[in-house]
C-alpha cells in the first residue's frame, strides 16, 4: 500500500519542485525496497529521489534523516552502478559519507569513503573523500 501510494505520488510529481513533500514520497516508495530492486526502470529514479530528499535533509541539518535517505538510495541501485552510472555513484557515495560523518557514524563514513578511494577513476574525484577523511580523523582526535 505505502509503496503504491509513493509510486503514484512520484508519477504525479515527477520533474516538479514538490518541496518538503519529497520526504513523504520517498518514504512511501522506500517501503517497497524489495520491489524497487526488481524493477530496473525504477532503480535510478528512486535513487535520485532519495538523493534529493537526503540533500534537503542535509541542508536542513537533519543528518540522521539524510543518512537514511542516502542509504535507501544506495541500496536501491544495481550492483554494477559504478560502471553504468559513475557520476551518480560518486555523488551519492560521498553524500552518504558526509551524512554518516555528521551523524557521528565515523566507521561507516570511513568505509564509505574507502569505496570512493577504490572506485573513483581519477585523483580529482578522490580529493573530496581524502579531505573528509582528514576531517573525520581530526574529529576523532
């Protein structure tokens, strides 16, 4: 029920600025995470929706909510995402690490940043991850 409601709301609002309603839409769709993984046509749009909701939560300093949306976004993606959608993978993984760091989930942030260091194609793409690693090290003392 929640998933279908979210899908309906998403189809009505797709491409529009829905403001805070994005949290409702993403949350409802996320109830059907096992269905999202099975529908290749939905994986990327749902990941982008969750990324947008996560960014809005980060902008509002709600780091734990942002972490939840980024986690949902990453978990909805196919296994080959770094090959098929490199830019999305890079942005989403970095945002996830930022939200984990801001939520004091330092181990999770470091693991997420490790993925960037291993999968990023060039130094320019890795630099923000290195910078955040330094911030995490300083925060941990």
